C-alpha cells in the first residue's frame, strides 16, 4: 500500500502547477498492476473504486444536450452497480457498454450549433471508461507498442516509428482520443481542467485534479 502511494506522490511532486504537465501514464500503469496483483478475471475492487471516484468527481460537469444524453448517466450507474454487485441483466449491460463505445466520440457535441462542450465530452468519456475499468481486467495501454502519431494522425500497426511519435511517448492528450485505450483518470483530469469552449487544459486545474487523485481518491481506494 505504501509503495502505491509513494509512486503517486513522487509523480505528483514532479508536476508543476504553473506549467502544463501530465501525470505520467506509466506511473498509473504501475499502480494498477500493483492493485491487481492478485486479480485474474476482473479488476480488484480497489481499482474499480478508484475509477468510480474519478468519474463521479467530474460527472456534475456533464451537461445533457440531446435526448440520448441519459446514456452517460446510465454508463456511470452501471459501473457503480457492478462495483456493488447489483447487476442482474448482463445483456442490458453489454448493450450499454457497446452504446457507450459507439457514442463516446459525440459526447458533449451539439449537432444543431455544430459545437462541442469539451468538459461535457470528457466527463461523458470518463463515465464510459469507468464502466470498462470496473468490468474488465485489462491493461489500458496494452497496444502501446503498435501505436504512433504523425502530422496529427494516429496510426495502429507495425511498430515502425521512423519519423513518427511512438505510443510510448504519448501523453494523456493522445490517450483521450482513443476510446479503446487509456484510463478513467485521464478523461476525468481533462474534464476538470478544460472549459466549455476550450480543449486546452489549464495547468493549475490539471494539477489540482492529480493532487485530489493522489491525496484523496487513491487513499480511499486503498482502504476500500
């Protein structure tokens, strides 16, 4: 337990509240592996609760736009029900998760005005990610070896990084553009630190989120 907190606190100390700096996903990967060290088919309850806390922390930032916006709240409700062993209709759960994956690109988008509410988009994305993290025993960065980026375009395939940015050098900015990869905390951190009209994270707000995640959410999860 102390090792997990030490990893998080060390990374938090590296961050600068006055300069845009992302919490290294590799450190979160270490933390998740330690949380799930004895888990085999589904993530450890402490990992589940950590994801739930992150999504719940920013869920109030989600502003429904369309009639189907209830999907975001359903995604979060399903994640919490799974944590508390209250799910009895797994066919419905399958559909909700699939719907979340298919809709994640459009969370927060107003089709009438053709504009996006970025905080809503990331808060909705965090709700979807929470369901995935709670339900499945996965490594959120399992395909990092096959990812690269060049000229604003993501590529998945051969790990030939000549002239490209390797997935190993991605930050949460890249992970938040991939529905199948990345974690709840990354999406939640962007929901907390962006604004309704700007996709740019504010350094102080981003730092505040990770301070909360390290000093409040993580200890609560470890004691769950």
